[in-house]
């Protein structure tokens, strides 16, 4: 019989994971990552002022991180955006092992990638509810994905065995390809983001037994996922279904635990 995974083991794996998710998501959320406002101002430099103002307003009215329209959205609406836009991307990447049908599903790859996708989405949603500290995000992921109530002090790293330097080093390794992409291209490419999701998934293999508890699709999705080739479609639908469950659970947990000033209206 496999040895039970302790809360301390879960925290040891999740803290570097959360730290690796945080900087990328925070930058995407807060700094006009798509460059919409900056590009609009540069590209329209020679346009008559009245028309220019209207065009810039049109660009910044698009509801993506960094725009004025995004700032006016509620936390709930921004979380929905993350679910639909980021969720589709990560669910698609997660479903790729399903091309091998039942063989791929016997390996921990599917659960590792799926949990990484769900954890990444949870970190994005947490930020929209004003939850930015690593410890609270660890507790959120543990509760939503594994149905574990983690002690707040343990999740925050306030115990004798916590090694801050080792944790920071592990988080840096997980985001290494993203940093290299940003240096080379000035931004994180889709390829780098995909590889980073794989790294994040591998980082969760230390708690493989817990990954099996995460929300996933229904019996139809799982049966379809067992078939060669079309298994990818079943796994994609299953991952999307799982992400919707994750979002609902997260909304309930964050409504209770988010700072009052930033909780969604």
C-alpha cells in the first residue's frame, strides 16, 4: 500500500509551483502585456487628434489584461475571461498525451499536465480576487484540486524545514524557458509557454497520488479518451469540464477568503 502523502509534502511541491506561476501571470495581468495601448499610441502618432482618440478608445475597450475595459470588469468577470481564454490554451496542451489513447492515460503525464493547467488557472483567478501571497494560493490549490485543508502557517512556509533559497531556485528552474524567450524575443512565445507548462507538470510529480483527485471530465470523456487518436478530443473535453469545476470551487473558496476590499462584486 502506498504511503500517504502528508500536508507538508504537498506544500513543499506547491510553493515553488505557485512562485513559478505568479510572476508570469502578474506581468500578463498588470502591465499591458499585449502592448495594445502602447502600440495604439505609436501607430496613430500622425492621425488627427479627434480620430486618434476614438481609435485608441476602440483598442483599449477590448477586454484583455492591461486595458481600461479590463480594469472596469469585476473580479468574477475577469476570472471568467481567464477560464475561457487561458483555459482553452492549457486544456489543449494538456490533451496532447491523449493522442496515445489508453497507453498515455496509464501514465502520470495526463494528471501532471492537467493539475499544472488547473493550478495555473487558479493562480490567475486568485490574483483577480486580490489574493497574491504564496501561502494562500497554496491553500486554494490544495483545497480545490485535492480537497485538503492546509494549515495557514504551514502553507506560508513558517516551519523549521522550510528552505527559502531552495524553493526560489526550484521556481526559477520551472520558468527558465520563459525567461530565455523574453530575453530573445522580448516576450514569452507560445512554444516557451507550452514547455513551461510541461515543466510545471513535472514539478508536481512528487505528489502523483494527489493528482488523481483533481476535477476531471465525466465517464463519456474518459471513455472517449481511451481511444487512439480521437482520445485527444475526449481528453480536451474532459479537461475543459474539469476547469469549469475548478473555477466554480475557486469562486466559492475565494469569496470566503479573499480580502474584503478586492472580493468580486
